[in-house]
C-alpha cells in the first residue's frame, strides 16, 4: 500500500516531456493519392510510409519502426498539391471565444432580452469570433429540488447561439456566483443543498476559525452520502448526465465544442482560499480551507497512517490579509519547510488532484463517444509568486515552490481524461503589478503552459480581468503563440484557444470593439474566420475512455521542476498601438456616435 509517508520520503525520478509517451498515433497503411489529398486538406497527415513494429519496454520506450517502401507513383500528375501560403498560415490560427454575461440566464431560469442578445451575438460573429463560453448554473437548473432539472432557458440560449453561427463552450458551474471580483449577480447553490447545510454546515469549506464558505461543497463531502443518499460526486454526475440527455441534439450537431467541468469556486480546481465575502483583499495570502469535520478526519487518518497521529492541521498560517513573513508557517525557515509542513501540503494538494480526477472520470463516462473535449480551469494566483513560500498558491492548493512544480501534476492528471488545461491571467504583465505583492503573472503563465505542453495536453486560457487596451491584447497574443507564427506550418507552441472575458456594452463600444476586432484577426494569424476547427487544431474526435488511473507516485514525478519553454519578449502579431492608432480609434468612435 502506498502511504503518505512513503510518498514524502521517496526519491522520485522525473522524466521530461520527450521521454514520456502518453499516446502514439501512426498511419500504418500507405494511402491512395486521393486519400493523401483529402488528408492534406484536413491537416491530419502526420506520418506516411510507416509499417508495424512499435514496441514498448518497461521503464523506457523502445520504438522499432520499419519503413515500408512506397508504392505510390511519383509522377507529377499524382504528386500532392503543395500547401498554399494561406493554408500554411492557417496552422497558426487560435480560435477566440467570448464569455457570456453571468446573468444571461436569470436566477429565475429565464432567457431575457433575447433580441438584444441576438444582436450582440451577430456582432461577435461578424467580428470573426469563433464562439462563446457560458455558465450552465447548477443553482438555476436544479433549483426546485433533487433531480428536478429545468433546461428550457438553456435550450433557448443554445438555439440562439446556433442560429448566430457560433460554437459554445459549456461550463458545468457547480459553484456559487457572487461575493468575488467580477461577480455582477448572485446565484446561490440550490436551496435544497443550502437547507442540508443548515443541519450539517460541514458540507461547506471551513477555515481555521470556523467560518463556512458556501461557494462550493467541500472536497470532504465528495464521497459522503449526505444529500438524500447521494454523494457530492453523484450529484455532479447526475447533473452532467441530465445535461447530456437534454442537450444531445446540440452535442450531435457539433455546437458544443468543450465541456468545462467546474471543480471548485469560480469553477476552478482550487480551494476558496481568498473569498472577498469574508474580507479578503488583494494581495492577502489567504487561508487554508480544510477544517470541516470530514477533511479533519481524513487528515488525522493520513497522519496516523504515516506514523504521526500527533500531527494536526496548521494553526500558525495567519489570516486572509496577512503577508507571508508575518506568519510562522510561511516565514523564513517556516513550517512549510519542515517534515510536518511538507506532509500537510502534500496531503492538501493531493486531495485537490484526487477531486479533479474523480469528477473528470465521471464526465468522461457521460460524454464518451461525443465529439467534444473536456476541460478544467486552473486559477492564475500570481501574487506572492516571487516570494520563497508562494503562500497564496499554497493556501489555494497549488503546492508550487522554486524546487517543486505544483502545476505539471495537474496537467498529468488531466492527460488521462484527454482534458484541456484552461488557465487564467493571460493579459497580465509583471510591470503592471504592485512590487510589494511580489507578483509574477508572466512567469506563472510561462510555467503552467509549459507544464501542459510537456504533458502532451492542449492548453487554453482566459484574461482574468476585463481589458480593452492594446497592451493587454498583445500580452494575450504573446502567450497564445509564445514563439510567434510559423509561415511554413504549425508554430512550435500554440494554445488551443483563448476565451475573452467578457461580452458587455463596454466591449461593444465603438472604439473598444474596433481594437477587439483587430485582436481577433491577429489571433487568427491574419486569416479569415475558419468554421472548421479540424483545419487549425487537433481533430475533434469522439471522446475516448479515460486511460487507467495514474498511480500517485507517477503523478508526483511531475513535481520535479523543469525550465519552462522560452517565450518571446513581444508578440509578432501585435494589434498595433501608439498615438496614431489611438487617434484613429477616437475618430472612429466620434463618427459612429454622430450617425447613431
């Protein structure tokens, strides 16, 4: 049996991305000329002329590939047509999605102002936008009682998106909206769940002083039959299955391109360590959220199994708005560096990994065979990133230090479910942050995206805060293609998609929208809108069954830090800027307002 003690004390070898094979795809049979041409047009030909002979040995990969002599005539008439310049550049295309307003479906489960929304969606489509992202709120759909689902408003929304020629990224939003930065409305968890919480408040995340957080059910309730005989995981699974059953026509039609599975507050795989509703303000370090009775019992069991029944959860990690150095846990030579501290942080972060792994496995079973991709969102906690303890990341569950990668293990877990890693704060630059917060958004993004690419998964991203300026857009463009475009085909590194936060009147204001349209064009590598994702991304194939569960030792191999891939300093697809661009934008805005 693998114990926490054995994990903590083991010396785990690490393998780089190139020596770790998750999947090998080869075209074994020689294609006909027509097949070559069709495959070329679909951007799916990867290798030609490879015969059988792929073998694997334990602990390493031994590939023995025998070449097969080509039998296709090489006359000029039969030679494949060379790719055009536009086709080569299309391989650099990064699709752009726009996040819908939080309240697009009201708390009363109504799609209001349908005509106004249709006008906005058509403006996005005309601007070249590929699709939209929308929360599908648990607190709205299952509000009337357990398993009493009402999808009518969301069916109307999806029909409208389809009518406007856009794709949709659907978020299974199992969290509360309200009480955090950017939350314009309040959407609580279903009332019947809150009622259970009245008699058993330990179903909610709890900090050391006993404050309950009702944004999301505690991980401690994942496998506890506390909800009319159902566990939290079963609730999430039933909800996703009902979504599938009621939205199957949209899934079959290819309208729904991603299913992003909510795994925590704000839909992110993290603990609610920095809730504004409890007084947190930037750049406070936050607090650990594992003091409900279920997680306390799990920690005691883990510590006892490790031979330390005397170990307890931290009581010296400070409060929400402390700085690292003001606490014993995160200060110089703090508890986080001791055996006890390392044990706790490993347990705390592993619980998060296990939570995500279990729910994504359920999602995989439900959407198996559909042409959709699963996704999970990871939070961009950039404050205190440049401090030794990375305190704000640790309280959120990301055990990330200078000598320990806290994000690549998440990517490795996602790889078994064929899931996309969706990351935030793409728009931020270090120079825009307060020096006192020791923020490092640029380095953080570079680390997380590199970890995803090394684990051979797709990475996508979002801006954390609304931005309408060229500087913010250019930073997103840089992260989307860190080494620039490749005029001869796919770039070395490329994100699978970027979602812009969010659709609003401010975005559609003439000057702002003019810059945004240029941003979309540059994300598309100056190519026209392409309705077929297979031509610029990996093909959207029927979702495959999750691979076998990865042993925790193998997951933790990915904690060994590796130097991130190099990023350029500036994007080579800038939206422009400077005084002349701003003047032109101002003139366009004035002319538009005159003729309105």
